[in-house]
């Protein structure tokens, strides 16, 4: 049995295989009305679960408004999220949701007041507890891709002089301080993860940060890139991207499971990533946006339409225009 099809236990929860749908926004899933989440999102995640993905991480969801039932947490959106989680559970998938912070208009994080950061910190906690209430098995904090939490983590971007800046511990504090409360409220089997990059801004800083997050209670790390995409080089014989190599670097430094990603487009690549122990789980983004049957192909040989790595990927503008998605079999 290929390693990618074998279960993996994180805390007390068993992920049935190593195939992970990454939290990529499926543009432009927008319907008329006041709610962000809608039936298109419901069907999108249901297809991934039905086709056998072991772990599904719902797209980046901003925590603002969670305590007021506003933003991406309106009653209508929460109802859809609850159904997304239920569908995943019925298909035997582990379902998580990625949490992020909206930037303050016209300000970088170094201009935020301490009170503003504390308010965001509370929303990060409350969103995790709300996710548990809605039926999710865990949350992933989005410390990657140059977004707000990534700016807090990165020693080059974070120039704050209060308790949220300076040392590595302080730069992660916006999340690490709330982990005990999240754990107490969400339960021992609730998975808490972080998406991060190796370079924060150096590899040495990134490795130290990964170890610190593990020590503070993170159960899993999804490794992508931080403020900028690393360009390499990678060691001779390593057949994946510099970003994927970052997952391998972090995996060697921590004992918690690591998700590897970036440019994994084929079943052979996904298998190789896990079989060669570069990562514990294979993270699929565009491959599963192109056709959610990617997981079924890995598990059962089901035909699917592969991502063809378009030079101008329609994911950035209109996911529904993806050449693979437009074919009748996946309509």
C-alpha cells in the first residue's frame, strides 16, 4: 500500500490518507445576497470529500466580525460552513478551516495600536472556538504568503516595540498566547495548525520559529512561503520546487506532521513527496481546483482531468474558466 493512502493520526484524530486539499480561494464563488459563503462553496468542498481527500482545509476566512456575526461569519455563511463540515464528516474526511486577519486600511502592522492587536488576537481565538462549534476538526492559522500574520512572524517585516514585536516569541505571540484557551475550549482532539514559510526572513529563523510553534502547542505545520517565494537552489536530486524543499527542511526540524506543497500537479508527484518522506502529507491546490477527482485517481485510478499548468492560470480571475473544469465530466 502506498504511504500516501495510509492513515495519519494527529492528536487523537485519524486522517484517513495523506491527500490534502489546500485552502485556496475558488474565485469567483459569489452569489447575490449578504453572505460570503454560499452553495457553490458547499458543492466545491463536498466534491473533494466525496472523491476521497483525507484532509480538507477550507479557504482563508478572515476572523473579523466573528463575535458580531458579521463579515464572513454572518448567520448565512455560518450555516453553509456548518454544512461543509457535516458533508466532510459524512465522507470520512478530516475538515479544518484556515483563519486569517484582515489588514487595517492604510496601515501596516507596525502602525497598529497594541489595543488593536489584542482585539485581533481575541477574534483569532473566538473564530477557532466557533469553528469547533460548527463541526470543524481543527483550524489553521495563516502565517504565510505575506499576509498580516506573516508580517507579525517575519523578523524583517515586524518592527513593533511592544509585546508583539522584537523576539521570535513576541512575533508569534498574537497566536501562541491564545493556544491554551483554544485547546481548553475546543477539546483535546481539535487540531491546531499553522501555515508558514521557511524563511522568516532567514532559514535559521524559520526553523527556530517552527520549533517554537511546536513547543507552544501547534499540532501540524503546513509549509509554503513567507513574505516572498524562495527561488532556490535546491539540492541536487531533489525533484520538487524550492518551496516544497522548505517543507522538507521544516520536517527535519520538528516532530509534528508537515504538509508539503507547491507545484504538486500529478499523482506521481504527490506519491513521491510522501514516499520519499519529504513531507507527511501532500498538499494539492490547483490540481484539485482543476478536478476534485484527483484524490479518487490516487486512491482508485478513477479518470480525471489534470491541471495543465496554464501560463496565465484562471484561478486568479475566474476558477470556473479552468480548462479542466469546463469539460463535461467535471461540470
